[in-house]
C-alpha cells in the first residue's frame, strides 16, 4: 500500500564546501535528487537556499543547485531568508565539514560551526522566527564553542540536533541491547585521525552505552593514553579484555585482514580514549591504525559471552547511512522536536575536546565537571530498521 503523501517542508543549508561525496553532497544531494541520489523518491523536504563558504576547484555546489533551481547566496542571512525580509524556511542544515580551515595547536580543525550557528540564530532574532537546526558531526570542535552553541540553542528555544551518521547507520550484525541493559563493561574501537574519526567512534560508542541501566548522567574525567600506559589499563583489569577482543573480532580490517591482539599491541600509532562516567562506568575507545573500521564489544550481566557489532560502512548507493541521518533530520523538521537528544553529541564533543587537550599535556587526566551532562536517551532505530519512504509524522 503506498504511503500517504505529505507536503514537503522547506530548508536552507549553510555549508563549508560542496564537492562530490562531501557531507554537503551526500546530505543535500538526497534532498534534491532522492534517497539514492538517482532522481528517485526522497525525503519530504525541499531545499530552498544554500550558503557555501568556500569554492575550491572541486566545487559542484553551484552547478548542482543551479540544475535544481536552488539559489546560492553570498551570506548566511540571505540563505535563511531566501533573499527576502523574513524566515520562510522550516529548518536549517548546518554542515561545517570539509574545506580549508586551520588546525589549532592541539590538532583540532577549526571548522566555523559556532560562527555558522551564531549567524543562523542572529538571523532568527532579527526576523523574529526560530526553526529547527541540525549541526553535522561534533558541535565545537572546541568545547567552549560547543557549549556556547548548545546554550544559545536552549536560550532561544531552537529545536537542535547534531552528530554523526554512525548511530543511525548499518551494522555488521544486530545485537540485542534494549534500553536499561545491565552493561558491565564496554570497549570501542575506531581508526584514522583522532579528531576527524574520533568523534564517529565516540558517537557509535555512546549510542550503545547510553542504553545502560540508569540512563545517562555524563562524564567526570577524561584521559588520553598511549604505549605502555595504555596497555597497563588493559592488563590491570580496568578495561575488559573480553569486550576488547570481541570488538576486535568484528571490526572491519581493511588495512590488515587478520589483525589480532598482538598486532594491536605493536601498533605504534594506537591511542586510548579513557573516560569515567559519573555513575562509575569506565569508558574506553581505542583508536587504531592497523584496522579500518568502528566497533564495540560489551559484557552484559548474566551473559557468559560478550556481544559485539561494528558499523557497516556501505558506500553505495551514495553512502546510505547519510540517508538514515537525513531521515532523522526530516522528522525533526516536520515535528519541530529533536528526533534524539543533542546532549549525546554535546557529551561526545566534550569528551573529544578533553581527549585532545589531555594528549597535548602528555596524557594528563582531565577532571570534567562541565561534562556531567544528564539526558534521557531515545530508542531510535538504526538502518535498515526504519522505512525511508514512511512519512515523518
């Protein structure tokens, strides 16, 4: 039976760059050209206007928008007002990823996400209308910017979502992890750059850990460890060897097919994000160069064997995990309410910032009262357990 039709909501987009397979392309392209970016069915959204911050030689944004009749403006205010004197759109997508932006002295790429959000919300104030906003990836990347953005959204009652596509993407296998699970320990695995992919590993990890009994109350300390100090945390029993090995067994191994614990211990570029939650739970995410994926292993009370799953990074059709991320955004634009809590990404943004600071200070343990962020998780499904073609409301 065909699903009922629903009128599309209009959105404006504020992006850093728009080249093929950039986040702008695989999100906005699905609004303009369908879920599979093949002129097929798509979300109940209409792209009304775009602001693009940089135009490298690889830019396809102007050409793509022209093809679809979408105006590209030279300011954020003009994009959100679609060149007029009011806010006619129903939502804003803020995609501050990719592009030529500087690194600070601790290795954070200074994407203008706070600047974008400030100008978006200044426009809301000027024209006296607030609409939902989605922020791609971590909110900061610097903690003070992330917290400022979150506080501005709350002050102005902006329905606000943020984060990675990994929590809503495909898995290599489904695991049984209902809300209020008795999780005894868990170990995450990520790969590649500490910041650019560290946020994905943390978001994937937190999606699972927030399902533990008692919900989420935040994190009270964060530390980055390498070398002997990292393995001492494992050998001392602070980190579950069983959960770690379970995650390692399922993580995609594009770099070296048969990676085992010994290979990992010889990984000179390996690092550990070690953090303690307010309720005493130990958070652990290994960033490894000898593997090529993101995974988690968990020990559950009264289960003899750990459970584990990994993110299934499919690239066709056109990076489908972004279709499922866009589906969650579509729902917020139509309902006016975040599909899942932005506090998850505020917390992961803060953990990542403190990890980078700890690393710059030779592994100093950072006490983090600012990360005692409580929120109630939502049992929102991941791909393919949500129908992209189902109306958002």
